């Protein structure tokens, strides 16, 4: 694919997600119940998960220059032409629907067929459905935050860089399920930073982007690959954080260097200020 065609496909995907965001937000009303279905990772879906996936599928597969659409909420890749591959978590943190807390949408745009490597990612973004809707986009070595109103994006912060002095941390999984080396690291961090954990990765990651710190959904004793998914969550978020001057890790290497073997594979996720991620890698044996 020529660079100019790829750029216009990326532009179109970003515009499409910005347009879809208010529709997804509005569609949450009345869709907070569970449906009798599981996603490919064996988790029960909410009506809103299925609905947001369908909405994004229809909009993204219609774009010229998109070749594949895949999502956390469907088993198979949708083939839709020639061009970039778009991997989506339509509604990240959907267990926050019932208590009406923050959620997100995550998008990764790869220049190779899925499952694709971190080095094949050309741009990534997340939408945060907080008190207002924002969209944070990483491309061309820079991170930009937009506010979205009526599907229109307006820039609120450019060239975002993680603050030098970290303030917050948020770690997922039950503490007794944490491996001993991670727990020892967590005890140190608890002494240094303030806890911010909301149960939706995007809102917890955005705390780190805003205040500096570390977010992790680590390997668990009961789940050595953690909970989050490489293609839909790990690589796109790792890319956004690294573009903002932070670091990402599966415990051993950058999330962008983890070898993809299957579409829905899970990966331990740690992102944040570089010094905290270096300490984490040193702490995990
Ligand atoms: P989802 O995309 O199926 O909603 O799951 C991912 C979410 C993340 O947003 C969040 O970090 C994690 O699951 C929270 O899990 P837990 O409820 O175990 O704390
Ligand atoms: Mg998710």
C-alpha cells in the first residue's frame, strides 16, 4: 500500500471512530444488561458490547483502504478489501456499565494482516467515555488529545508526554493471585504513589498519561498471560504510551516486541514512566 493511501485510510479510521464515539455513548442507554453470549475470550457480553462492535464494524469496513476488521467481541476477522487492518476493543471495561463508571474504545491500525506485530502498527487511539468524551491519538511520533462533541474533534493537548514525576498507580487482578515477585514490587510502589484503579483500562491508563505513574494488569497465578489481549489492548496502548515517552512491558520486553501467535491471545500489561517499568522488569524474575 502506498504511503499516501495508507495515510488517508488512517485519517478515515480516526474520523470514523470520532464520529462513532457519541453514537456509542448514546447507545449505552438501555443496553446495560448482559446478553446470553460469550466473547472469544470466554467472557459474558453486555448488549452494549455487541452493539458497539456492530456499529464499528459497519462504519470501519465501509472505509476505502481498510482490508480487515477484527474485534475482541468476535471470533473471526472480517475481510473487507485491500488495505490496513483495524483491531478494535469496542467497549473496554464494560463491567463498568452496570455501576455507570468510565469506559473506553481502543483502536489499533496495522499495516499487515492480523494477527500482526507491534512493529506493524501504524497508529493507535483510545476514546474515553468519562464525564466528557475524549480521544487520544498516537501517530507520526506524537500523541494528541481531542475532546469530542457531536462527532467533531477539537484538539485540547498536543505532543503529550508523560509527566516526569509519577503520582498514580493501578494494578488489576486479585492480590492473592499475584505472583510473589509482582506483589513485592507492588508493595514498594504502594509506598511511593497513590492508588487510582477504576476497572476500565482506558480510564486507568489515562490517569497515568495525565499524572504519570504505572498501570498494570499483570500475570496472575491462575492466568500466567493475565487478562488483557495483545492485538486489541496491549500493543495499541503500549504504542500510545511509548509515543508519549513512557514504556510498556509484558514483564520482560516491550509490548511492541511480543510475538503474536493468535488473534485473541492474552498478555501481561504494564505501562507507565520508563523508570517504573525498568524497575518492574528488574523485579520480575
Ligand atoms: P473488557 O475489555 O472485556 O471490558 O476487559 C478488560 C478490562 C480492562 O478494561 C480492565 O483493566 C480489566 O478488564 C479489569 O478487570 P478486573 O475486573 O478483573 O479488574
Ligand atoms: Mg478491553
